[in-house]
C-alpha cells in the first residue's frame, strides 16, 4: 500500500536552513511531550553520516514504545517500533515483534505550493495504486488519531509570529505567501500478515497522516521558540534531549556519535 501525502509548509526567508531548524526543534519538543516512564521515544543513535545514495545527513536510531490502548484493540500486541531516520530524506520503521513488517517514509522538500505530481519518480504501476492527500497546516481537522497524538490548539487564522510577523494564515494562503515550500512525503507500508495486516496498514496510515499534519502545524506554531537558532545549536540541544528521553524511560545515558556514554 502506498500513500503520497502533501503537507503544505510555510514561507521562509531562507527556506532550507529555517525549515531544517524548525523540523529539528519540532521533533525534539514533541518527543519530550510524549515520553514518560511508561511510553515514548528511546534514542539509540544520533550521528552524522554520509552515503552514496542519500548524501550527507543525520542518522538516528530510535525505539518508539507505545501504550497499547493507543493502537486499537485489533493491533494491541504491536506496541514497539524501531525507526532508522536518514534525515531529512528517508525513515525506515520496523516492528520489533513482526520482522516482515516495514514502513518507509521518503521526503522531498521543494519550493512551490504542492502542484508537482510525481516528485518521487514513481513508476506507472506505483502511480496506479497511489493515494494522494493534501494536508494544509491551517486546517483545524481533528479525528481519533489527532486526539491520540495530541493535537495543538493553534488558530492560524488569528496567529502572528512576534519575531517574524508571519501569519495569519487565511484561506488561500499557499498562493499568497512567497517563498513557500511543500514537503512531499511518500509512505509505503507492507504488513504481510493474514487476518490483521490490512488493519495495521490502515491504522498506521491514519496515524501518519495525523502526525504529519500536527508536526508541520507545530513547526509554524512554535516559530518564536526556534527562530534565530542554527543547526549547530540544535545539535547540542538534541544531545541533551536524547539523554533526557532515555532517563525518563529508565535507560539513562547520553547518546552521541552512535555511542551511549555512562552519565553516572
């Protein structure tokens, strides 16, 4: 099953740099908000890497420990996932209990308001089964998965950044902002298990859609918190946050350059 989601991002003075900082800050803060002693994100690795296919980036390896009630009765046994992120282009998520399950998220950021039809270069066969959804960060859409993830209460029709003056986002804002960026996310899920595989696929697709929308809303809603930071500053904050996450889950240690250091 393949789904192509288009999440409209927002106007930046320097698109790629500001978006990277915003995304790093958003991931860090949302992980902190959703981690406690019983569930959340454990960070195993967080290090720079260079690859012939992906180029230079940041590799992170995380375990997502979820409360079973959040996944629905039909998939309650599937509550731990491992994610390898080749930031910012590719994330591979696997379930620790079902080795044949795999979820891949491939991301391409481009200038423009989401009109490109096939930025991922899919084949005719892939395009025939692809589903396309456009996600607007100014939307206040909520459903079950929005509630489970923890939807923010931003009203972007009234919002304006104190630091940058950006906002509010009114109807048709995508065509009125310049410059504007779109994040194209290609989600591919394979859960080849009879009886519950299709239910798991549908639940995770709905969850990913809600997560994409909420995370990009937070990127904009938290602009006054991250604006003015740079990537190096964010890397230092990430190290502190990674250590804090592991401590919350009872796994103390500082994750740096792929090694966990004893902090005792």
